[in-house]
């Protein structure tokens, strides 16, 4: 297929303005996720009484749908991304309210909507939409002081954080607050206000520690591990020592046979044991490259709302990956957060595809913005 600049179609415009370097890196990550799913998922599926490739097939299907979402959303204009974000944010907030009232409780948390045999986590889709809407509101607050954009942005972050805490999902709450605070500072707001927000967030974390037993348990166990403790985090850390630099080899790992979440939260540990620390560093560099590439495009963008939107979406993607890896190497308490495109999980896969699709759409080169 050949494209001509004289053709003004949406697809042709995308072809000449898209960041194919970032897109290629993202598709590489999707492919790596499929390979690693073959390594980590079969043993978990067999323990659960399922067919060996149950999670692998699900991962492949969601990855395929995710790539379609990624490409489709990247075709949108900045206005289209903003409108899509408003619609998704409204639907996600409604879903979070419904989850709080009627959601299915799993392991003491209400985070999922279930219908027709499928489960959906509204908070995953709320995050990218929230980042784009917040970026727009904060840019409007700076450029048009007469508009009540800043109060709306503050009410929005309080509402979303409150709904996440009520599930409870402290990890996602901290992620959302971190991204919003960075956008707040990057939009040109006074640093004193940002410090006040950070203080309120710290107070909220302190409150969560005392309000939710599973939060206090994880934090206490992280700072005061028991002798001979064999929690998932401890087993994950052992896999790095057992794998060494080059790993035991594909299929030779044993950590996946004892970790219930080896295919989701702790798949990075499976990578360490079977493929080695060098493979983990390569994966880390690929995540870092995607974030750096998006940040570079954001730095070249003159429109404040678009620039902040790319920054927020890139941070969501990068921080989630960093948190997951930090848990696996014992630097952070367990958060229940997936590794983007690598961990199993339909909601996470589709939401990350949406996140990067929006980022690619906003990061496209457009004459005159």
C-alpha cells in the first residue's frame, strides 16, 4: 500500500505523522508478553484445574484486541482523544460507584464488574481517561484563569481517589495521585500547593495503613519480615538469585510452580529465573525507552494540554511498570499491580493499550498543533 501526502484521509495523515519508533517498541513489548505468557502461565493453569494453555490463549486474544485498540485510538485527533477520555471517565466513575455498591468481592476487595462470564475492572480504564482530562483542566487553569478548571480538577482527583480507596485499592490510588501531582507541578502551579497535596496524600496513606488490615499487614511484613518467611515477594526475590545473569533456561524455572500469581503480578520473577537478570534489564530498558520517547515528543509540543496529556499517560505506563518490578525485587510492598503487556489480565491489557494509543495520538506531529 502506498500513501501520498496529497491524500487527506485520516489513515494517510496518521501514516505521515505517527511515531513509528515508539509504536515498534510497543509492539515488541506485546510480542515479548506473548512469549513470556507461554513460560509462566501453563503451570498456574494446571494448578487451577484448567487446560495448560488457558491463560496463554486468553492473553493472545486480549493482546490482539489491545493492538487493534492501540492503532485505532492513535488515529484520533487531540480533540477526539479528549472527547473519548471524557466519555470513558464518566463511564468508569459510574462503574466504580456500581462496584462499590454491588461489585463482586474477591480477597476482601470490590474491584470488578462481572457480566456474561467476563470480569471488568473500571479503575484500569479510569486512569488514562483521568490523565487526559486532568491535563486539559490544568492547562486551562493556567491559560484561562477565569475558568473554574482548577477546582474541577481537584474535585475530580478527590472523587477518583476516594472511589479507589473504598475498594480498597491503595496501590492504584497512589499511582493516580502521583501522576496528578506531577501534572499539577508541570502545569505551572505553585510548588507550595504541590507540597500541600503531597502532605495530604501522605496523611491518606497513613490513614489507609490504620483503616485496612491488608495494607498494614503488607507494610509490616515488608519492613519486618519473619525468619524463614516464604511470601510471594520473598519467593520472587529468590528467583533472581537462582536465575543469575543468564537464567536457568526457558521452561526450567520452578518459581512459577509455587507462586499463585506467577502469570500476573510476579511474572517478572519468572523472567529472572528462566531468562536471567540480563533479560530483566533488557525488559526494563524497553519500558524506559518507550517512556523516554513519549516524553521527548511531549517536550517538543507547544500546546500545553497535549503536552501534559502525553506526560501523564507516559507516567501512568512507566510508573506502573516500575512499581511492579520494584515489588518483584523487594524494593516495595506487594501492590497487586500488573506489568504492562507482560502480565495476564484482560482489563489491564486493554487499558494499557488505550493508554498508549492515546499517548501516540497526542504525540503525533501536526502542523500548527
